[in-house]
């Protein structure tokens, strides 16, 4: 996911001004919802799309490692390719588990917050 430097600068500027979503004073609820990501402005800009893409990449990586592993067992694949694919799948899986653990930790912190 590429980040446009001008968008990053605008986000920092809005956060520094105490307006992290860049909503203008007196904005309608529709404008506020759009600023907070309620309406998709560009493909892949929503968090759910980011998660969906990451999950699909993980699945694809694991399937490729499994396919190469089966070919390696059958003696039809290069050993270097098999090891590389398995290592990539392992790293991807460790990343997913780490992100999952952080999400669960954040959720538990939210539950402990006083109302």
C-alpha cells in the first residue's frame, strides 16, 4: 500500500490542529462520516479492504508453499524454491499471528477502560 506524501502531511497537520479527520467546523453528519471513512473514496482505502488483502496474500503464500512442498516431495521442484517458499509462508504466518495478538490485546484494553 503506497502512501502519498501530501496525504501524510495533511494528516499530520490535521492531527496537530486537534482535527485528526480533517472535518470542518459545522460539517454535516454525512461529511463527518465520509471524513472518517464511512464512504469509500478510492478502492482499497478502507481498513477492511486492507485486512482482506493481507489475508488473501497470506492464503496465497501458504498455498504456493504447499504446492512447492508437494512438488519437492515428488522430486519435481528445486529445493531452493521449496525452502524459500516455506520460509516466506512461515514469516507471513508469524506476522499474522503477531497482528492478531495485538488486536486482541487492544480489544482487552478497551474492555478495561472505564465508561
